[in-house]
């Protein structure tokens, strides 16, 4: 085996890019032990050449022409850490077209245009790898594509957005409201100045799209993901959920159901003894349910420069064993012609238990009216909790229903909200019981 | 790519072997989607040809000559599920010598003679794979060898023997004593008639040996594992540990320390809020600490025919992509000439916190005498709990010390046990606080 170093062309010197440069230097000897040769960044593109870098770039040619790094620079592997759709997409396609394998952490691009990238890689006969795109330091893509390949994956559920998990954790722990918890997350660098991408569930939807493709061997179906953010969760819901025996967690769920698949991202009540209920702060965790192995769980840091860089290195080391060849494993773990779409269950047909908090005037007959409407629509009540008003507040009635279709639940909800004693500010969330999972 | 099926020669038709036959049949279509060709068992060896099998063997040539299956039968991959050292070792070496890749779940053989097997595979230029040897359905070997390859692994700690975890869980939950919990485990098929292999820590030591080799790139060091079973844990220790804020779990621990490594298997007090404290019953779980990613966690079924078979299939599918070639990744994830021994920290020099339960006569001055001895040896007390005697029992004094070397702790222990008011039946266990892990 050649002892020449593997040369990396790096697109993007942000948090993860700098983390990668640092990690390749710090663990240089360890990688030589693993690979029999060293790995060095020789060329890099940065959007801002004058910004101070928290890493040693003295042996790196840093320039302002990304297309040069992707196409012309004498490198063995191109690493794309720019994020966003364009120009990342064009750069990756250009690199693949020149026969250069690509490692990327770009979940948005993969979820939107992954099939295009995979095609380009296949035509060029080189590898594209993207472990860093989901759940940072948890090697969940390898787990699903290789480790659990003996299973028919029945479903998965995970906390895959650390920002949302941090915000909900702070609300649960210290009774903060959403805005205060978000402000704290921004202060600590866990949330962007524009937090919409995280708190509205878009980032999680990108990641779930990738996970579902690997789980079921289906094309990337971003448009099929039913997505709901966490802005409407209140501290009152946190405490009611707790009293009912649940925690509210930002879950992303993919499930097989009757020849179709469910794909959804939403804040979810999770039984308090379930492991996902205990994963707090910015940590990520994913439960994967295989038919042979049953439920298996994974947790760790989902973001941050070092954790994400460690996933990038895992891909680099794998490709570096055979830099000129395509990976023997296809990107989704299924033969390309076996990757076939499956129907997506529309949200209205999704069946699950629901949590409903109604704000009501404190008058007689309230519970009777509510329970009558639910009974008419054949919706059973698994748990109910009425909290007396404090001071000038309305009373809260919290209900956990049995499993019921979204459509039927919404029909009941419409009638309930029309009751004359129901006040503004009611909330509705979904519940996941992980039966057998 | 050839569309000929991949033919498996199966050595052993016990629980896992039958699970493998069933799984290959059940998920046949799924594997064709993943691999582009099918996987079938064509030949098998069974020790007992007349025993009824819980799987369909109508298309399998089952015989009583294992060496025929290993060397002569027209198969592409040999799967060894016999367990034990001999004849498994000779069969694997014979298969490799004929250029046949081998998949094995044989942790005892790997821990004892893995280096020999790896050498034979390298010389023959074919693959040997063993995901099923540790933690059944959790793909922990792939995680460490590939997923976390970007990290310098600092250490790991895990519950990797389901029998012990089941016994300790039952003791903790229902106050059973060790013998009753063991009997229950045997009734349910979780423990063998001769349970020594599990409850004395030998099985866990085998698995830890494999994990440590993958974590640190060191040769298999079974003799370096300090091993202690769970027979001396009592229901009294369970309840005292709980009152002190801990659970007692059967941990296997591998850590780097000052250029050396610690390898140990023993029942361990774990803080009750740590995720390992919450993994109950026969479930396995492992925490791996990487320098870049920090702590990451994995859990799932550690044993059982289907879970273990799913790990065997993962190896089969990987090898089946290039049946004639060695895997591009060496068995331990490190280049063979980089696999170098490191000093093993002798148990006497291991530093950790200790739990000590002394049974004492209920006389004045007991605590003063105990605390004086500990103070003389410069051992701090982190927590202390005295329980009054019930009926004719002695009083119990439970102590959690600060971190201290085994040697120093033992010196104190010797003096304490010599005190005239200390009665027989005292116990000593180690404590793991996972600082930063």
C-alpha cells in the first residue's frame, strides 16, 4: 500500500471545518495506525479569509475559489462543510465529475437533492459519504446501513435536533417559557440568531428524510415529512405532561404501516420511564426497531465542531482505504435499483394517542360536555387531569386519548374548541407509547 | 455482478444457528434488495442430527462432518456457531486455509486465540468477521472500528452479560437473593444449568477483551482482565446502594490511564441517574468515550437467537459484497503491524471509589473506630450510612470512599475486618462515577 498521505480538499472553515483541521492534527498518529498512511488537509476554501481561525492552517493552502478546491486542487478527497444548497451542490457534483470522492455533512442538500448526488457519484464510480449529516457524533448511518442490515427495520424514533431538545429540557427543568429558553440557547451558541430552521422542525425533517431512506430503502422523501415545530409548547404543558407521567420531547418518527410509511417531526409526549425521555440538553438519541433485534438505542452529542468532525473523519478513513473506488456499499445501503418509493401515510390517517389541553372557564358541566364529545366520536380517554385556576387564570383540562386517527381527533378538537366555555390558548400534542419498542 | 446466490456453510444448529436459518428465509427479499443477490444456507453441521429444529431445513444438506462443511462443501462463506475452543478453532483455520471467509460469534475462542485466527485470515487473504461475538444485536464492533474511528477512544464501560444484569435487576427490583434470582434466570432460559461462565464474569471478560482490542488497537489480552463475579452481592447491598443513590450493575470497564490500560469486570455501583443504571433485565448497554465525540451510548438485546443472528447476517452481507477478497478493514480496525501491546494496570494500582458494607455489633464507638482507620490511610469518606439491626441481625455500616488505589483500600479493609466488633458477612464493591462520561 502506498504510504503517500491522503490529501483533503476542504470546502468551508466554519466550526466543523476548523474542528476537522484540529482533529486531523491531534489524532494524526492514531489515524496512521488505523490506515497505514496519514491524512492531511492540503487545500481549503473559506468564505472569509481574514477571520481568525481556531486551528493551525500553516500547511494548508487557503483560497477564495471553492471550484478550484473541488475540481483542480491535487487532493484525494473533497470534504464539503459549507452547508446550504448552492453552491455546495454544484461543488460536490463538480468534484464527483472529476473522479474525486466526496464527504459531506450537508443534510439540507442531501434531503433536497441527495438522489442527484448519489447518481453523480455512481456515474463517476467514486464514493459519496455523509455520516456527519445526521446526529453528529453518533454513527447512526453506519449502524442502520451495516450494523442492522440483517433486520427489516420496522421504524425509528429519535431526538435529532439538539437545539429543540435543549429548549424543551430547560422548559421542563426550570419552568422557563419558550422565548426565555430560546434566548438562553442562543446565548450559549446552541441556537442561531434566526432559529426557525431548528425550532420549526425543518432541520429535523432533513435528518429524518435521510434516516428513513436508509431504514426502508426508499428515495429521499422530504416533502412527505409532516413537520411541526415546538413554538406552541408551553411551560403549563410541561408540568401537566409531567403530572400525567410523560416528558415532552422533540421526536422525529419514521414507521412502516401496512405497506406504507409514516414520516413525522413534532413535539411528543414520551412515557417518563422510556430512555428517550431521559435524554436531556443538546444530546441526541435514536431508537431503531429491527424485526430480529427488537429495539436498539443510540445516544451522544448531535452537534458541535469536534463531534461532527469525528464523523467526517470516519468517512475519510473508510474512503481512504480505496480512494479510487466507489464504496462497495451503495449510499443508502440498498442496491440503487432496489430503492423504491413507498406510499407515505398522510398525516390525517396517522394513528396515535393525543394529548389535549383545553383552557376552560371554571363552570359546572365542563367535564361532562368534553367527555360527551369525545364519546360521540368514539375516542377513549386514557387519562384526564383537571387543574384549578390560579388567580385570574382559566382552569386547564388535560386529556390523553387512546390511539385514534388524526382526522377523527381533529373532528373532536373542532367541536371542543367551539364549546362556549373553552377559552383561547388550548394546545394539542401527539403521544408516543413505544409499544414493544 | 453475478446473481448467483451466496452459499453459507453453517457450523452449529443451536439457538443462534436456527435463528440464522429462520432470519435468512424471513428477510430473503430484503437481503436481495441490499445485496443484489440472495443468501442461502446450503450446508450445515449439527452435533445432534435427530433433534427437532425450530426452522425449515428442507433445502439444507445437514451432515455430521463439520470438517466437510468447513473445507469441502461448495459454499462461499463459513459461519461458525458451535462455541467453545475446539473443534471451532481447527474448523475456522481449515476454512480460512481453503480461502473461505468465516463469520463467527465465538467470543471465547476470539478472546483466547483471536490473534491466531486473524493471522490465518491475513495469510489466506480472506475475511474473518465477528460482530455477533459481543452484545448480540448491538453493532458495537462496527461502531468502534468504523463509526468512531475518528476518535482516540479513551475508555468504555458496559453491561455486556445479560444473565448477570437480569439477576442483579431481579435482586434490586424484588429483593430476591442471588440464589433465587439465579434460579429464576435458569427457569426462563437466561442462565445455563452451570452458570459459572456468566456469574463469575468469564463471559464478560471474553467480550471485554475483544472490545478493548478494538478500542485501543492492542492485542487480545484476556489474561490482563481483572475479573470478579456477582455471587457476593446481597440484597442488603442492593438496598443500601439504592439509599446511597446508586444501582449495582455488572460492568465491564476498559480505560486508558497514563500510557497503560485498565481492564476489569466486576459488579459496580453506578449513580442512579446514569443511563447504565437504567438498563435493566437482559438488555446490554455500552458507553464509549471518544476524545472528539465525548460519551456515546448504545443499548439493545445482547443475546437470543434472533438478535445474535442479525449480527451474523450483517457480517455475511458485508463479506458477500466481495466474497473473494479480504475486508479492506483489518479485523481490529488497526493495521496489523500497528496493533501493539500496552502495559496493563495491575488491579492493585487501579484507582476508583469503593463501597464497603461492614456488619458490626451495635456497640458505642463503632463509627469512630472505622473512620479513624480510614483517616489514618488518608481515605476520604464521600458518604456513610448506618442501618440499625433488624431483630437478631447485626447493624450495617455502608461507606462510599473517595477515589483511592485498590492497594490502599485493601490495607484499610484488612484493618477494618480485624476490628473486634466487625462480624462476618461484610462486602466490598467498586464504584464508577463516570466523571465527564
